[in-house]
C-alpha cells in the first residue's frame, strides 16, 4: 500500500480530484506494496486504480492515457527496511552522542540500492523477496559482499544466513540482473587470502558483476578495536597490489579494469591516487572510488580561468586525509588568484581518530578551527560535511558556522574552482 504525498497540478490525478493521504491499494488487480511497485505498475497505459480516500471511502478509477502522459501521483516515502546484521565494522556503532538523528537508522533496503545506489547485504530478503527482484528486474543493485567464503562472511556480519551470498549473486546474474559489489576491508578478518578468494569468486560470476570496489574499514574512537582495527600503511599497500592483480586479469579478458581500490586505500598507503583512466568513467565516487581524482582534475581544468582575488585571505578547512593534497595545491591557487591561501587540517574531535575524512567533520570542530579573521576574508569548507537541511554531522547548522566566522564569509563547496566561480 502506498500513500499519496503530493498531487501534481494539471495532471490526471488532479483532474480525478485524488486527495493527499489517499492509499493506493491495487492497480489492475495487483496489490501495491511500495513505491517500486507503483512505478512499475504505472508504466501501463490503461490502469484500474483502487484507492481508499482519507475518509475511508474505497473508489476504483478507470484511467486511459496517452503514452508518456504523467498520472501526477507523488508517493510518500516507503518505510525503510532495516538491517538484520550486527557487522563487526558497523559505522553506526561508532556514532557519538549528538550525531544527526538519521544516522542511527540501520538501513539495508534493496529499494534504496536500486534507486540511490546504496549498498545492501541481501540478508533480509527471503525467497519471495528474491523472486521479486528477478520478476521486476530490479537492476543494477549495489551489494556489500565483504567476503564470499561463507564462514568468513557469517563472522563479519554476525548473521547465520550471510554465507549464502555467492548463491544469491549467482541466481541474480543468471537471471540477467547486474550488480556492483564492494568489500569493506578489515585487517585479519577478510584481507589477505580471503580478499584474493573474494576477487576470484566474484570474477567467476561473469559480466553480471559490473564492478568490485575495495574500501578500507572506517572507524571512530567509539568502535576502533571493538573488534576491528584500521589498516596499516603496509596492509593498504598489499590490498592495492591484490586489486591490481584482479585488474590485470580483467583488462586482459574484458578490456576493463572491473576491480577498483578506494581513494582511502591510496591515501592510507601514502600513494598518489591513480589517473582518471584508472576509473574508466565508472561512477563509484559515492563509494569513495575516484572522488579525489575527480577533485584534482576539476582543479587542473579550471585553475587558469579562476578570478583574481588580490588582497583576499583565503582559508581552506578540510579533514586530515585531504590536508596534504590541498596543501600541495596551495601555491598554484595563490598564483592564479593572487590571494593569500592557508590550508588547515581539522582534527575530528567529534568522532576522534582514526576518522580523518572531510565529509565527517563536525560543525563544532570547524568552528574551533576558524582562523583569526577580518572583513573580506574567505573560508571554504567541504559541502560533503552538510546534509540537505544544512546541518553538519553533529546537528550544528551551517548558519551557526557563518555567525562564528563573521566578518569573514564562509562558503561550502565540493571542489575549489567551482566554489570560487559561484561567488
């Protein structure tokens, strides 16, 4: 069942005087379970829509429409399917008090995977759930594999059903569905020979596995060593070498790298991130694969066209991972803009070490790192640290940072050149 959250003006639903809050229970005699069902069923030209109004009246609408003509129903968000695992590396267990409320939700919902590219484990889907994936061809999916050996995955996820992942993926790909996969790499848990096995097993499933991303475990002072620890630089380097062996095979057999090491593996190993060709146009930046390279390339493309800002004092606040990279760009930015530029690496006191990524910087930590400032100064902060409501991860609003930085101007952006160009 789906509730109507909004009716688009001038559409069929508007003409039928459907009301916000109306429940759509069946379309063409089939039960509507959620928004995915609704999207599939509304693709039909002729529709028999059974609905229950907010007052409880049951009405059946016979709808005929032209191809492509919008019905105009905006559904309310579905209830999120929650995670059935207790992963040893679960980031939620590393949340501190005061973190944004939404970050306590343990979601593991295939609908979010299909719609937004969120990674799911498939452990909370029974036979009917899998049949639905195949019947509706819900593809591509993004699947957190972590390990293909049954006992290793069960141990990682603390879920006795987790060991079926290879059979699950084999069933999906044999039915024509496609999946992107990932491994969150935990030293002494799923690295070494286990990682080699996982790479080999996923490769053996054929073209239906579109990619494999290997991402180092992300921990905070609240869950470090309980029971997982971060990778050492040597371990990060070893994992990169294992990924490279998988890439060499894929490039030889299919002409595509297929297997990618996340940016944080390169940074953790003290190595430069690869050139853009490594990523082959794959859009895995939300999973930490290629975001640094995209940032660097955008800087190089735009630096010569950036506006002059003589006399401006510019401060860039960032996490400890990106600090050295931005410090390396500072001389070129000063040359192009004429501004005086400083880069400040902000220690994440909210999460504590080993959390060093810019996207998890808290508002209070950024406020504490503000430089001495005067009228005309400019402070750049990472937009990745803000949600759509303008809140940092500790629920501090961006407006509070703006007030604290006065009289300097604070601007949030995803990359330097585009941010400066928008001023």
